[in-house]
């Protein structure tokens, strides 16, 4: 049949162009591309619906290449489809080319960066959630997964999630080519075990010869008609398929073919019948949405009332949801602690439970935010985001739009002990390029932090505290990213105290006691730790004789203290003392722990007096 031969010809042209691209760059993964050539041919020229005029159209099918090292064949497929000239493939991995070694959204046909293995299926599941439950359109999401990366636990977190939410618009394709980077995979070609595992996770399974275009056409058709559950296509393939003397042989991962390239290309060209395949006709239609959002009413608290910032988070999220139905809440079975349950109660259809699987939680959130279809707020204990640091790191490369809200920070959580205490989270999120780090200190600033995070595209982290703290700001106070607030000052302040969250309130206590002793201190709330208000800190430090005490409920590395130190690093005549948690803490009452670990009002007073 001409159509099937055309698809086979496309597959071989994709192989040839993957070889040529990796030869030109003198690096890359042509054998990993070769194993998935027929899969890509059938996807692009028989199965998927997409627009060359607008590759990221919200109605288009999605393809997530989880095995991102096979980027050359993804690029070759788009070139074959006509998006850009095939000759551009020879620019692979050049410094002035967006055809990078692994795909990134610098390219208009890539939604998320991949290459750190095991993450693609979570992102694809997030996309599928949007399509099935929010856009309610019939786009399908395909995720191409390497068999080696299926050893990653995040793959199975994603499969459990996809099954739970009956994502029948999601198709996971496992390219089971038997060989990993340094040796054969643990299961090699044991398709029975792959199938049993996928079935156990609630997937419809299709075992197929991954080099048989007719079987692949049938498999994708069956997947598209399956209802009530996602599909896993388990494709038996061979690494280096079609490469004489290289196919299914070890030690060819991640290297161009070198002096064998011309011979292999000539062999593949000899199989061509020179037939072409056309992409499927497509008239994309998707609902128009807006991500414009704000609090539907201002904060309404009384000065001095004690409200935990984590509680104010739930309140603020509902206010945002009242102005935009695309505000979505995701949580990892901590909603009654993070207060995302407040949003669930108000808008149950806009809350997605991701259970105790934080890598998937973040990955799904990243997927949900793709193509501007939602404003995802992802919450859990701040400490548990450390499990998903790689997802967040890749999210930055993906230009992701995701709002992370971490509760239970520092020793101030109390009796739960150090396993639950986030003492590294500020450092972690500060390292992520483009990530804003909010640290609100009362309910009013918490509501405004949530609003500001929602209004910008990018990654944001909001650190919330467990204890209730007094409201210190008027409800009409205006907050800005990168602008601090002076919450206590006089005309003759001797020392600048800088705290955030619980330690801002300890600084205020210390300032009151020091004032009774005739020592006036200025107190500054940074509001955002990144970007830090360097100008505001310097101005106020100079007004306080160049003396600063920074106090934080965090380890000394990478948190508020080091952010302040960086802000003053080019200035002379300023001395800073840094109070932080300097050992692994233990369980106990919050007030006792705050004092024991040197971040309470008494420690601040001692630090101020030590300047004399």
C-alpha cells in the first residue's frame, strides 16, 4: 500500500537526517533516534493533528519527547512536515541555533524542555488534564518515553495519576529498544513485564512491533478510541535500527556514526521508494480564555489579629478564583495543612489532588501551565519540594508558569521535628533562574503575594508559616515585587533588623524591648527574598550606622542572610550579623525551638548589643 510505504520512507528519511545532523555537530544520539523512526513517522504523518502555522495552537495535539536526547529526530520530523528547511538540521547544537542538544521552548514547536529523564509523562498528564477537564476539547497528548528512563519513579507516579483521572486523551509510548547508555536495560525486551506493569497501573496496553508502520497505525487508532483510561503503547524496537553493523549493539549511545555514516546513509537511501506523506488536515478550534487575574476584594483583617500566612493563602486563592476560573490548585495530600482545601471547598472542580508524589505534582503543574491555559498553584510542605528540585530546574528551562506554595517552614513548625522543617527551601528556589521568592509576614502581605505571583508568567515560590502571626499591615497597603517595607523606624535608629515571616515578628519584639532600654532599631520586611530590595536595604542600613542584624528561620546557606549579604557586598562601611539555624534541629514547642536555635528576640537583642 502506497501510504504505508510512504510512512516507511519518511521513517528512513528521518534516520538519514538524524545521522547528517549529528555528523555535522560531531555529537548527538543517532542510534536512539533510529529506534523511534517509524513511531515518529506515523505520529507526524498519520496520527497527530497539528498546525504548521501555529505549532502551539491550543487545539493541536501535544507531543512530549521525554527521551529528549533523541531531539534530532524530533527536529527532522518537523522539517519533513515543512515547518522549516531540512538544511537547517545541519545547525544542530551550534551556539547560534535553537536546535539544541535537547529540546527547549526556544523552539515554537516545543512545549517543555526535556532531557532530564523521567519527567515527560507528568508534564503530558498535566496537559491532558487541561484538555479533558477544562478546555474540554479533543486534542490528544502523546508522550514518547525511553525504556531506560522508565526506571525513574516519576514515570510510575505519573502513570498512577493518569489512571486515577481517567486520562483517555493521553497516550504513553514506550520505545523499548533494549539498550541503555552504558549497558542493556534491566528488562531488555521482556515485553510481558512491561505490559503487566502498565496494566497494573490502570493503562490500556498495546504491544507492538515498533518498526511495523501498519501495526503502529492500528495501535494509535485503537488508542484514540479507548475510553475511560489512558493507553500505553509498548513498542519493541532496536537501537540503531537500519544501521548495518550497529543495530542492537552496545557502546553506540550518544555518539555520531563517524566514518560509518556515509555507508549507513547509502544503505538507507537504497531502501527509499521516494514517496512522501502529507500531514493530516486540521482546522483548530479552542475556547478563548484569559489569564487576567486579581483579588476580587482587598484583604479584610484587623491590625493585631493573629492569622497564619498559610491560612491566608487559602483565602487569597479563593479571591483569585472568583475573578478567573483558570486559577487551579494542585496539592500532594497536604491540603488541610497548606489550606488549599479552602479552594477545593469553594471550587471543587478546579482542585486536582496529586497525592503523595511530589515529583509528579510539580510536573503536572508545569504541564497544566503550558500554552497559557491555566494559572497553576502547587502546594505542599516546603520541605517536600526538594524531591522535585529537578522538575523545577527543568521547569525554568521550559519557561514554565507555575506557582509553588510551601508551608511548614523552619523550626517554628514545632513538634513535628526536622524531617518536616523546610530549612533549605529558600536556597533551593533562589537558585532557579527567573524564580521570584516571596516570604510574606502577615495575612495582608500573603494575599498580595499570591496575587502578584498569579499576575506574572514564570516560576514563583511563596513561603508560608505554620504559626499564627499578628497582622501588621493595613488592608490597603501596596506591595511590589522586589520592594521591601520598613515596619518600624525612628530618627535615631542604631541598628537595622531584617527578618521575614516568623523572624520579622521576633525582630519587632526585640525592637520593643531594646527601645525600652534606649536603643532604637529599624525593622525591615524584605517581602521578596528574590529579587531582594538591595537599594532599600542599603538606604536603611546607612541610616542605622551601617549595622545590620539579619535573622531567619532557615539554615545559613542560601537564604535571607546570604541574599542580604549579596545586596551589600559592593558597599563599604556596613557590618552584618547573621542569625540562622546552624545545626539540625529537634522536636519541641515552637517558641522554645526559636530561642534554642538562636533566632528569637533574645538572640536578636544580644546581637544588637554585641555591636557596642
